[in-house]
C-alpha cells in the first residue's frame, strides 16, 4: 500500500460530521494524483450505518465497540498507530476539531512522524505534497513540504468542500484487531449544554444596532433585513442597557468579540469599546447620521444617512434582487 | 493615612494578626461606616464590616465562597472614613480579593481577558506593545523617547496603557505633551518599552502578575537617568507610590495635575483663550481620596479663563467612584448581570444635575466610562467629558 492516505471519520449523535467529508474529498484528490489509495477509519458503537456514506474511500477500517464511542485521544492514537504500522499508511489526515485535537501530537510522538496542524490547503507539486498551514492564529501562512511523503495533517474545518467527499458505494470493510489496544478512559454520557440564546460569535451575518435605532419598535427594521440576509441581530451596549435585547447579543469589550463575514453597524457611533469586539469582521457596513462617527474609520462601506430610511429600502432592494 | 509599607510586607490572611495592621483590625468597633459608605455595599453579602467581624472570629473563609469582593471597586471610601483608620482597601480587602478570585468557579471572562492581555501584551486591551508609542506621531510637539535618545532627562512621563492606546486617552496625551512643551519641561517617555504599571484589578486579583509588571518596569527605570516621574493616570500614581515602594522603588512620582500646579505661575500667562464653560469636576478615587489631591485640580480649572466651577453633591472625600477601579473596568457586564447599577451611570446623573456643560476628569478610565454613561442617560449631546489637560490645552490656543 504505497502512498496511501488514512482519514479519521468523525461522527456525533448518529451523523457523520461535515469535516469527515471535507477530508475524504481532499484525500481522494491527493490519493488520485499519486495513484495511491484512500482509506477511512470509523470508531464507535453501531457504526455500520455510516459505512454506505463513505463510498469515496477504497476501504474502511472499523472497530465497533461501546468503549470506542467518543474515545479518548490516547485510544484513537493507539488504534491509528496500529493501522499505520500494519498497513503502511503514508499520510494520516485528522480534523482540526475538539474531537481529534489530542490525537495528532500523540501519534506524532509515538511514530516520530511530522505533524502539521491548522492546515488550510493541501496540494501536489511534482512529487511532493505541499501543506499550507496557519501560524499565529492565521496571521501567517506557511507552505510545508512533507519529507518522504509521510506525516500527519490536521485540517481546519471549512477548508475544503464537503460535497467532494460524498459518494455512496459499497467498499471493502476491514475489522480492526483491538486485542492489543488498552482502553484506559472511555466515554460515559453526553451532556447537552442548556439551550441558550443564539451564539452571535458563530453567525456569518450580524446586523448590529446602536442607539441610532431610537426605540425598541425599530428593531423590526433590523429583523426584516435579517429575514433577507440571514444571520442574527446583535447590538452595542446602550441598546442592551435599555433592555431591548438580551446581554447575549452584546458586541464589544464587555460583550462578545465577533468576526462574521458581514457586519452591519446600524446607528452605532463606534466607541473604541464597541470596535474592540467587531473590528476583525470580514466586511463592515456602517450606516450612521453623523459623518464624523468613528465607526466609519473601521467600516469597509459607509453610508451617511438616516438608518430608519435606508435600512427598509435596502431590505426591499435585496428582496427584489433575490426574487 | 497610607499604611506603613514595612508593616504589611509579606502579610497574609493567616499572619495578619501578627502585623501592626492586625492589631488595628482588632480595634474595630463595628460601627458600619465602611459598609455604609461602600458604593456597592448593599449588593455585597459580606461588606467590609462583616468581613472584619468574620476575620475576628476566624471565619473569613466564608467570604471566599461569595462574590462580595468581586464587587469592591477599590474606591478607598471605607478606608478613608474608618474612625479606627484601618487600611481596609490597602491591606485586608486586597488579601480577601485574591482568595476570592482563586475560589471563584468562573472568573468573569472580561476580567480574565484583561489580566491575560496584561500578561501577554503589557496592556489590558490586548494591543501590540510595539504600537504603544504610535500616538507620538500625532503630537503637535516633539516627544523624546528614551530608547532612541537615552540621555538623562529631568521628567520621565509614564504614559500608561489607557492614555497610550485609547483614542480619547491619546487626546489627553497630546494635550499633556503640548503643555509640557510650552512650560519648557525637559521630559521624555519610555515609548514601546513601557508596560502597564500593574494597578487596578491586577494588584487585587493577581499579585503574581502585578509583581511581574513591577519587576519589568523597575528594570526599565534602572536603564535611564531621570529626576522624577509624572503620570496622568492616578492608578499608576497609586501603584508607584504604594506597591512599587514595597519592592524598593525609591523614585519621586507625581500626578500631572499637581505637577502643572507647581508651574502654575508660568502657565497662567499662556492661558489666553476664554472658554466660557460651566464645568463640574469629578474627584477620582485614587487622586483625591487616596492621595489627597482635592484642591489642585480645582485650582487648575479655576486658572482657565471663563470656567465656572460647579460642585456635584458628592465631592472631595465623599466622591462617588466611577466604578472602574479594582478591576471594575472589566466587570461591567458582570455587574449588569447581577442587576447592579453601573457606578458611572449613577455618577453621571449627579453631573447632569449640576447643569454643567463639561464634566472635567483627571483619570484616563473616566473619559470612556462617563462618555458611555452619558449615552446611556441620553445626555451625550448636552454634556461632554474632558480631561483637565484637554481644557488647559484648549485655553492655550489663540
């Protein structure tokens, strides 16, 4: 099995996590360019139901055992190690997720293999695999060549299209021999956090309102915009203080730090305490009456005018465009 | 009134009774003035009087299981009014605070982040230390940075984090630079070498972090020759005057307001613009109550032509804290979640009631706190918050 790639499949609550398909997709691409093979490994209880979805792999390693449900990083690393050693896997790809975060370093130190974390891209150049990974929280990107085509890569979720990894086909299944694996810690029960409000840090679009919204009734203008754009409503402190929105929606120094793809600042002056919480948003659109409002210093697009007039007409235009 | 440093060096809650401070604590008459004057006393399960009582009975551990001391904003009100002159804010409450934060199941994330930022970047806002002196480029007068020109200097200006990084703090910095320059003061700053002095929250919550910052800044001071230090941050003044001296700091430290007052005769002829503002002055806890500078800020304001000074109901020793001290700057959300009124919101009502146009302050935390409170009160078009130095600088314009 030369130049073979192994993917650790992640699943939670009876569903395969998207990251698994992302990894399968890129894994297939790399394997094909080397005429290599792609393998998946699935651990846990009642996992047979997942297997038909993993048809893009050439073979699937499985270990169906209650004690492997949400297994600890040590256990997962031991199992993957045994597969790598027996089958001669060259590259192992893991998800950069909480589930797999501990696996890579253990595997790396046990097998003396290079471990590349925070991977954003994998490409083939000639006979080499080049991995692009993020350093310093994404401030620096580094291209790393995998020496001897051997190593462990952990990829950031969202780096690759997940559709590329989806195929339903029946492929050979290999049972993993667990006799040599010692399971010290195992999972007992999954506790759901209490259902809370929307987590504004996870939204792609935030429509944030400030005191310029004037009163609680006008919040519906922002809600209408969200109806077209998607996303969630958030606010600067004065709006929260008025009790118009709950504390969980507050952006800024004393609230949440958010980095959505699109951030609308409606009637927000842009006090440093607010800007601290949203300045890293990908695209900031500010609407404010005051041309000197500091929000325009951080906004990518600014409209100087009355949000009570602009927002409804913007919503209409967007609606019309969407048909 | 400030405690003898030798008397409290190395004192812990277990050994406090062996110290002179412990003897003082034993004289407490349980009059309750401390709890009554505490701006957040009504929200504390254990306000200062009860803490002393519990300590006397060997039960002080009970306090650690509550968030009482999380609500202490280091305003010195209890300490300065204690008839037995017990150094509550300086000694006992600090010790209780540190134990409280150790025992807290969750440190409020905003405070946690500020502490981490101070540890990693040397400032609570998490800005790059290499940008600390960036504001200098916007100054209208030249400012010497010691690392670039290490010749001996008369006055070392310790800028501090809020003035260096906060846009409104930078306004104050530009005003100070202009005034010092006009007065012909031989001054310089540390620039990017400076790190947060370590007061305010840090001293109370993380003595280890405070010590690291004290060591760092003391080492930087030892690189240069200067006669005295000035700062516009009363919290830094407190840190140098109090905590740094415990670690052997011997330098002279003055707040910018009393420093300018020393030069008032030279300054007065330069104040030729009549401002025509009615101004109310907010006594900062550290500058006023703790260090006794009540008259100097008022004298400086009165020296500005056309300023009419109106006092708030609570002034001088009775001043009401803005809520930013003792880590309160990073506990706004926590206080709000406990249904506590932010003290800046409470104080701004008193300022508005004076009918003044300008709320004058002398502490960098107060500008953002009160500007925010004005917005909350819907009064931001009618009153502005200005540092005294900004007003002096404006009066120097033609």
